[in-house]
C-alpha cells in the first residue's frame, strides 16, 4: 500500500469515527435536554460511549497526521 493510499484510507476512517463520535455526543445532548433528571442512570453509559468514540477518533487523527507528515517527507 502506498503512502497516498494509506492517507486516503485514514481520512475515510477519520470521517467515519467523527460521525460515530457526533452520534454519541447527540445522545448525550438529548439526555441532557430532554430526559434528565428522570433518566440520570444513563449518564455513565452515554458518557463512557462518548469518551470511547472520541478517543477512537483521536487515535486515527494522530495516525493520519503522522502519515501525512511521512507523505510530505517522501514527496520532498
């Protein structure tokens, strides 16, 4: 796999993980805006899911940044 192909794949994965993180954030927003305080027991599960989704996004964002830097070095 070439560096360019790897970068494109990571960009696609980054968008996927960003969407997933946004979905979790939406769940948290809905809980806060519409279902609290009655459904307070859901806070921990939704917070953990949101945190995990954001961490997964950050992992790929860091990989992409490194791959882009490597691509720039290779292109020079």
